[in-house]
């Protein structure tokens, strides 16, 4: 029996940032984030009190996703940081630590919130304009004709994630693979718009990191029995492919709350099976070599296709549908009716592959803008962290195409930016104070709070008390 409760109105509380409770809460979050920051950051183990696996990480995306946050202020802060990470993949800890430092420092100034907001917006605009300008002293252009520059960029991302547990040799190997995977997603012939392909990360846990490798095309995991049934694969020309997003299991479609009327003596199961076999006959008559289905194939349809030397693979999953469509040039088929010839695609070749205890069918495309990164690591925890790191590095490389420049790391950008802001506000305060009605004293107070927040982020890279 369901329990009904009257809907309660939303409850809003006015709790200033200066309250001791808010300060203590921010201090705890800042401590967690600061101690995780940088290549020598301390790892955190997050475990839900209700059960589940333990997450060992120092990455903001994993840390904030697994960290239970209840205080409204922290919810705003963590949600903003996660939105930043979803857009840029990197610098989540930097963003969160800077926000915590800024809140703490602003509280000490005693300025009104309105004044703080106005001046912070000006200082932020000053930062972004300077970082985008050619005169920026910590901005380095990225030369895509130099693989070494791109490799250094990837390596800087990989080395900043200590939970990956990589040696120097493994770091170099993974960095090179990530760069290779990225380059494989760039089409050889581009016109007005550059449309990148996709890198698919294929898991292989419990193996050496140095066993990781990259393949053009897609690796589809299959069982050894299934692979033996379709071997040997021999064909001189391209393989014709059909890709289904509809279930071919023979189950009746969901009729909702309506009523289905069936004539006497009609077997729905037999009718659906006959429809599936008719579909199989069309595939055979259209000389299709490979049938892939997102969901399940009926055993009788599988057997029928196998008898006619058609390779059938089911349960490929929704994640592979878009890459498979790109690699093969197919239009996913969503019905059991007649198939349009334009829905078919092709691949250059099919090859069996075996890595460790896993068996794969390797789809080699005619033009490779989709690749598979076979990623290995010693255990589940290290592999999960390495996967996130590789995804971050690939996304950063994609963003670098849009804006081919990087900023100096190691705290250089933060300290340089703080010095620049102090110089500008000290020597050209009128450009900021012109329209805001703020005094020069207020500007200097907030500038110092802002710059100290930046410098504190740089100082957070040190975890052994030597600074």
C-alpha cells in the first residue's frame, strides 16, 4: 500500500557565508581538494556507508561524483565544478580550490556582496582577456606539426594522476598511445569543417600497462565459441554490413495499456518468427556478409544466417552504435520490415583478435576515423583511474585544435597572473573604477584577496611542507 504525504512548500534558509558552520564546511572540502591536487597529490578512498565499492582517486570528476554533499553551499560549488569538468574535462580541482580560497579571502575583507561581485567580475574579465592576448607571458602556442609538443601536453595530464600507478616507461607508453589514438580520429581529407572521429576505450584489466595498444577501427568482444563458428573469414572484397538497433529476439513489442486482438488459431510467436526469417532471407538475397544487432538475435535467425555464411553478432550495446554506424557507413535499422538498400554499409576487412583471455572481432574500416584503444592496467581501481585520465587527455587534445595554445603549469600561470593583476589595478585603477562607484581602497582589498587565492592554488601543489 502506497503512503501519501501532503506536498510541503520549499524551505529557504538565509545563512550568511560568514557563519561558523559554513566556514567549517568549506574548510573540510578545501582540505580534501587541496591535498589531492597535483602530481604528488594524496589519494582519497571514498566509500558509501550503505555499501558498494571503494573509489580510490585524486581526480575531481571521480572525487566529486562519489563525495556525498548535503550543505547547499557545497552543492552549488561542487555542481559548478562538475559542470566545468563536463565541458573541459580537466582543471576541476583547480576550479574548486580557487573558489574555496576566494570565498575565504573575500570574507576577511568585510566588503559588501554587491561590491565583491562587481569587482570580481572585472578582475575575472581582466584575467581572461590577458590569457587570450598574444602578450600573455605564460601562454605557449601549440604546433601541430611537432608531435613532441603534443606528447608533452598528454604526458603532463597523465603524470598529474598518481592513482594510475604508472612507472616512467608506462607513462611514456600511454602518452604515445593516447596521441596516436587522437591522430587516428582526424580525417585525412577535410573540407570546410573538421569533424573528428572517436576513440573507443576497450578494457583489459589484470594485464601489463605496456600491453596496451591502439587499433584503427572497432574491436567487438565475442565469446571464443562464437568466434570459432565464424572462422575462417575469407573474402577478397569489402564486407557488406547491416546494423540493427531494434531487437531481433522475437519478443512482442510493448503494446502499452491497449488490448491486442488475435484471431483464433494464430500463433503470435510463429508469426513473429516467420517475419524474422523473411528478414533473414532479404539479408541473404542482398548479399549481406555481417549482421550486427544492438540487442538480441533470435537463435533461429542466427542459425539461418549462419547456414548462409552470414556472420551474426548481437548484444553490441548502445555505446557502440554510433561508432559502428560511422565506421561502416550504415543507417541503423529500427524495424522488421523491408530494408532500404541505402541502410547497408561496408567494412574493408574482418579479423579475429585475442588479447589475454578476451576474444574480439576486429572491424577494419575503409577510412579510419574511429579507433580502439585497448587499455590495460594491473587492477580495477588503477584501470578506472587510467580510463578517466585517457578520456581527459583525448578531450584536451580535441579542445586544443579549436584553440591551439596551452598555459604553463607548476603554479607559473597562477603566480604570473596574480602579479599582472596587481600591476594593472595599482597602475590603472581608473579603468576598473570608472563605472562601478567603488573606491580605490575597496579595489585594492579585493585585488589582494583575488591574487592570494590564485597564489594559494599554486602553493597547493606542495604537500610535504617544504614551501
